[in-house]
């Protein structure tokens, strides 16, 4: 603290030097405490300025990220976030979308899962997966159910047998004759 004495600004330490300890002990003690507090405040200020200067270059530099594919992905989710994802039954495919939305809106995973927009997105994605799964159940070959040997032989008798089943029909007839003999 600077005090004006005779027109010049003095610090507490300088004032302390001018006070006679014997004549005014209370004033001397108070000024001494003030001088120590002022010195501490000045030290704190210097430390804060040094820390701020040291911090600024780190903020401007982009963090170096490993580019290799062999580096494992670390989970940045807290246990509460993982629990919220499990509780909300979020599919694996949608976890990244939830994380991106939470980061973009600067909210937690729990908060974004309660958001109506996010719930709508998750419902639509679930519906798309359900539709895709329903359309892919055929396996590529339509009508691939296996016809029994009896049905195959009945079709041969009627003359309705497709060419690709002729060999199978012949084997079925041989089996039937072996059973009957």
C-alpha cells in the first residue's frame, strides 16, 4: 500500500522505517503487518503474472494427437455417462452421435439424453435399423425353403418340376424304391 507523506508516495516498508518503535509501538506493529501483507500481495501478483505468461503459449498450440491406427481409443466417458447410456439403452452405433451432440452443445451425456431432439434422432435411427433388418431377412435367395422329398415326387408326377431340381428328384425316387423293396 502506498501512503502519501509530504507529497511523495511511500510504501508501507518505507513508512515503517520512519516510525520510532519505542515511541509508538502500536503504530509500528500495525505498519509492520501492513508491510508484510503488501509484500505477500506483490509476490502473489508476480507469481500469477508468470503463470499466466507460461500458460498462454500452451493454449495457442494445438495438442499433438497420435495419427497411427494402432493407438487404442480411450474412453472419455465418466462412469455416470456410461451408466446413463446403458440406462437409456443407446445402441453402440449411436454412442458416437450422442457424444458429438453433447460436446457441440457443451452439456453432459446425461443432459443430452434427456433432450427431445436427441431422443427423436435416436428413435429415427432405431426405426431405420429395424426397417433395414426387416428388408434383409431373405438372405439373397427368394423361396429358398427346402421342399420335402414327397412334395418333389408329387411335382414330378404332375410334370411341374423345375429343371434345377431334376437330380434331387431322381435321388428321392431311388430312396423311395429302396424303402419300398
